[in-house]
């Protein structure tokens, strides 16, 4: 029997609430550098979570480290049911506007 069929609606709701709570705990650290962290997708039954770094993170040289070493590590440590964290940056942001938002390590795109 699949694990997803073992989750009750209450358990799924508790997992989603815990995930949202941890995302909200991490957001101020990202926002302090002019970025933001958004939860795009969460399958609480399979443990797949997708997040996106936004704002100044779009032009930051360490955004992939923030995702792997920060967001992914924290989610795995605090939520044992999380099996995979997918992530990226909002690439629709203008690089000059993104650079102006924060103090991260800017990498020009030209």
C-alpha cells in the first residue's frame, strides 16, 4: 500500500501547515537581502516540494547555495517526510532591477 493512501486529510493538513510555517520562518532571512522565498508546489503525500527564490535572488551568485545549503537542508532536517526539494530563481525579473533590490552577489547576465 502506498504511503499517500495512508495519510488522512488531517495529517495532510498538518504537514502543509508545518511546511508553510517553516517557509515563513525562512523568508525574513531571504528578504533581508532584498529577495523572497515562495512555495510553488507541495505534495505532502510523496514529500515533493517546489520553491522559488524571487527579487534580488534572481541576480545573486549564491542563490543556488541558498537553495541547497539553506532551504533544502532546513526542510529535510525539520520535516522528515520531505523527500525532494525542487527550486530555482524567478528568471522573469529584470537583472538590473533585481540587483538594485539587495546586497547579494550580483552576477551580470551580459
